[in-house]
C-alpha cells in the first residue's frame, strides 16, 4: 500500500494549481529517490489501456453532437441496449480530464443495466474531438467558464427529448468533478429524477431547496478535501425534505471507483457503490419510488 502522503500529494496535483515539476519534486522526496518515484507514478496515473470494454459488442453505441451555448458544439458518447425501443436515460459525467475511455466504459455499464446512457465531454467546445494527455486536459479545464459549462450540461437533457429511444425520465451520475456537476444539475434541472455523486463537491446549502431529484452520495473515508462539505450538505438536504442516501466507504481514497487507477481503485467499495447506484436508478427512474 502506498504512503497516504503520496496519495494526498497526487490529489493536490490533480485538483489544485500544483505544477507537474513541483509534483514530481515532492513525489521524489516522499518516495526516497527519483527511481522509486518513477516506479510509483504509473500506479497513481490512470492507465486507460486497462479500461474494460463492458458489453461493447452487445450494445448500440455512437458519438453524437448537440448545440452548446454561444454557438459551440458539445460532443457525447451514447450507449444503450441494441433493441430499438425507448429507455430512461442516465447522464454519466466525467472527472476533471474530460471524456475518457474509462467514463465511456461506465456509460456502457449503465447501458447494460437497461438505460440510454449519455456521457458529454465538457471540453468539446475547446478541443473538438482531439485526444489530449491528462495534464493537457486538466489544464484546458482552467479555461472553462463555469456558467457556460453548466448550461452545456443542462442542454443534454433538451437533446435527450429529441431522441426516439428516450423514454422520458432521466438521472445522472458523476465522479469527482462530475460528482460536483451531478449535485449542481440536481439544483438546476427540476425534471431530473435521480442524481448520484461519487466523491464530488456539494451544491451550496442555500440552493438545496431547489432540488426535486432524489440524491445518492458516495464518499471515501480518506478524502478529507471533499468530505469537508459533507455534513453541511446532508443537513441542508434533510432540512429541505430532499430524499437522499449517503454512504461513506472506510479505508478508501478519492477515485476509489476508477479501475484504471491502480493506487486508488478499491474493487470491493467500487462494486458495492455501483450496485447501490443501479438500485437507486431502478427505484427512482423505473420502480415504485419514481418521483
């Protein structure tokens, strides 16, 4: 198991203005030398070559575009069962590196569960379909305008209404940066039925009374940065009478669901959290608990 200080350093590097040069310098110090640091680095960074192709041959998949704000074009990955019928939708929202093959795989997992899954790329208006390194993608995130970006994600639900395979109810699930977006979409999209946030920053407590969706939250015990807002958010949800569930997974780190990140992935927690996510969607998009 890696020194927790190394995990926390990587979290700082990926979420705060810490240059790669400074990150590698501090990693070398913590690891006890450059050679050891270079051997640890692949365990920290995502290896997308390991991303599964969950059910790819048994699903219908495509890339689509839809109108963004100010004349921009949004791009998204879509997956659903092959049968030509209508499905309730799940919007899958990526981390702070744009749409990756890992998030596409998560979308296929939702599709295998019987949903029309759509995974937009927040960076599409800036990069088109250009493939970037994680470092370049994270840097491009600094150029996103928060309100325009939020509107681009809200517009995905308008796009769904134009599809013949959409059944009419939608939820969302987001991870890290996308977890925060899931919480904000719950505030901004009254028609949203269910929102699931994995280790994502919370919506502002004063905005919580606007939420109409059911909320499910997944937190990592070792993720102090995100967990700092956990209690205030849950208190606001409870005070506003919002239906919600919250889970804290012991002994795991931020990004525990990302199976392309060796150092942080925790199989048991990831599988449990995903099973809870699917049960939540079944209840609020399909079952008797539908809002």
